[in-house]
C-alpha cells in the first residue's frame, strides 16, 4: 500500500466501500425481502461491486492480469441491471424495452469496434447517462407526491444513492476511460470510493428503515 495521506484515506474508504456494498444484500436476507425483485437486483448490483473491489484493494496478483477483462464484462451488465431495477419497481414494459434496446446497442458496438475499451467506453458512458437520468426522474416523481408508501420511501433512497453514484462517476469516467491520466489517479480513486460509500449508505438506510416483506402487486 502506498504511504501518504490520500492513499491512506483511499485505503480506508475502499474497505468501507466493500463492507457497505454487501450491506443491501445482508439487509435483503435479514429482513426477508425475497418477494420484491427490485430489492434483489439492487442487492445483487452492489454485491457484485463488493466482490470486484475486494481483490483490487488487497492487490491480489491474479486480479492484475484479469482486471481489464473483468471490467469489460462488468460494464456490459451495469446499465441493464439499473434498467431491470426500474422495470421491477414500476412494472412498466417501457423499461423492459429500454433494457432490450440497450443490449442491442451493446451488441452493435461490440460488432463494430470489438470487445475492447473502444466499444466499452461508449457502452458505459451511455449506460451511466441513462441511469442518471432515470434516477433523477424517479426522485422527481417522488417529490411530486404528497403521501408515500413504504416502498416509495425505500426507492427514494435508492434513487438518491444512484444519483450520487452516477453523478460522481462522470469524474471517474472522464479520467479513467477518456483521459486516462496518471497524476490524478489517487483523486479519481477517492471520488470513486466516496460515491460507492454514499450510494450504498443511503440505499442501506432505505432498506433498513422502510423495506418490508409484503409483496407489491403494483409498481408505484
């Protein structure tokens, strides 16, 4: 581990980010939220992040050679998982169509540019932008209503968490995927782990405070 204030902060943030990434899944299991598929996809989304961050922060040797391929595969499922959350939360086929259209877009980009970071940069860039817009739309709809169900209260924390995540990811995207600048890397890492911690903390609070086991027949 590199010495210094910022690397030390990043190390602590990385540990916290991994722990918090598993907290939605732990709360999902502990509160027996199995009937709600949107909660499941949210939990899986962050658990995958926690799994992928673990070898990175502990500098496992096998991960150094495999990290690029793992990143390419993960970025293919990032956007579709978000669209799946919205489909299960709102029960509207428009989100399913969006998911299918995005998968088709991914296939076209890979066919055009190959399975590499040239296609991946376009995929993750567009997917993150759409995800940010969807979550802003979701939280805006929440504040337009005067009364809210517990499910809506859960989801507003989910929306807020993802807004922090994808909003700050724009910084990570610019320096990691477009500019690929070395000197700013510690600051990019700080922003990345901060966004994960903020997002998972908000989502975990929503799960802990408002999530319940009754099955929702309709979206909100």
